[in-house]
C-alpha cells in the first residue's frame, strides 16, 4: 500500500474544467480515492480543450485529472441519482463546482447532504460563492481577474491592464479548496462532524492581492501598474543586461550596499538619494537607469554569478522551458512522468509520507463505470 497522507479517504468529484479538478487532483496525489462523475457522451468540458497529445488526448485534461476514476452518469435520471446518493453515503468528501443552486436542484443540496451524512464534507467551488449579489453570475478566470482588480495592477505603467499569465483565479480557488478540505478533515477528526465549504474564485484572488490592498484598504488610494518592481522595496525589479533580463532583489541596506560594490558602483550606496529604502523608492526613476548602465556591460549569466557570490538574491528571467529544465526543479520532482508523459509534480513535500504525485493515469470517460456500478449497487 502507498504511504500517502490521505490513503483511505474517498472523494466523489463532480468538478469540471480547472478549479475543482485541480483541487481533487491534489487530493489524489496525497492518496485519496477520487471518483469523478461526468456527463455521458462528452464528459468534462476540458477533454475537448487543447493543446493535444499526438493521440488527440487533451493535455489540459491530463494536467488536472490524474489519479481519478471516471463514471458517466445522468444526474437527472432517477436510477443514476440514486447510485450517486449511495456513493456519497460511503464517501468522506464531495467536491463540486456547478453554478450555485445546481446541486440542490438535482436533489443533492450540500447542507442537506451533511445533515443526512453527518461526517461528510461537501466543498463547493464557484466564481463568486454561494451567496451575495453576484453568486448566480457566470464566471471564468479572466472575468474574475478583471473584476478582482488584479488586472489593474498588472503590466507596465504606460500599458493596458493585463491578465496574469496563468489561470490564477481558477488555480488559487483549487488550492484554497484543498486547504479548506484538509482543515475540515482535521476538525472532523476532533469533533466527528463534517461541514459544507464555500470557496469563491473572486474571494481567493482578492485575498492574494496583498500589496494592492495595502494601498486600497490602508491608504484608501488606488494602486497603479508599476511593471515588475516592488511597490515598497527598492531595488526589487528586473533589469536589462547586455543580452537578457535579470531579477535582482535587495530587501535591506546591507544587500543594497553589497550589490553596489559588486556592480562597481560603490558611490551609489553613499548617494543621499539612495542611502535608505524609503529614499530609493522615492528616487527609483534615477536609480534603475544607473544600475542598468552598469549591467549592460556584461551578460545576465555573468552578473548572476557575480551577484550570487555576493549573496544577493538574483535570478534570470527564464522561459518556461528553461524553468522546467532547472536542476532545482528536477531535484524536487516538479516534473514527473505519468504514462510516458511529463506532468507537473506535486509541490507538497512530506517527511513521513510519499510526496510523489500519483502515477495513476487520467481516466477515459466512463472507464470505471461498470466496476463502480457494481461496487455501489443497491443492497
């Protein structure tokens, strides 16, 4: 038997596309049994999303659905609904990301399920949550990013508001759902009681905008786009070298002084415009060009080596392909092989448990349907 932290936990997974499937895949990586309930004929929408492998299998689906079983059910069919109820009755967790109210209309209201099965944990993931004036509004990641304010603070000062370069609203909702489920499991161990969980994509991404919220909530001013630099620490930015860009972060005066010496600019550390973090932020328009003049004299690789030797936090601005081939990424098994295909590994590393991602392939639609119907047949 695998030495996994969630071995023995059974999850009925009604999720589709990304936020919910990402959560349940994380549960699968930790050893939970995930039974994915899909629509007949088409299944999860993401089965049709590109990019595709050579056999026309969706990489999108593969990246969020490893380690799961699949059964195709029509939840409006009384027999299939009865089967689902029997499955839920033997499960620990239900995860769904239908529009709010859809589960109740199907006869699977989360609150009622917890009343019927008191140890059950039912996690609902949606764009805007189960209540509030927008709770019935349709949502995709880009819509939530736009509404949250994160686009308004992403991009160059003279550019347009910009989407974060990944589906951060979907993925953060999946992570928050995983955290909430783990918390609820710990509480159930103590109290014996399950609970409903309500995770909203908008709540999650809003809570992640700490620096923007410091301006909006503490200072009551709108933050604005400032490119790659930090809003309250300098220098903390990306800089152009002779060939490519380098990220350099100096979080205190000692690091700034060491950087200036390394760049051959010891006089900058004594300059009245730059001799404190507050002054460096205030005069950043003068500081960055001075640093880039020095950095333009050599390659980013050369400067990275020199700055690393001086213990300055520094890193090349890499492509995704460069990142995946980093020895650090490889050493921590953040690229794993599942069924002969490379997939992202699990970022959760445990000392007492196996931390590798599950090697069980993503399921074909209804691949386990017959077996599951037999397992959960009526007595």
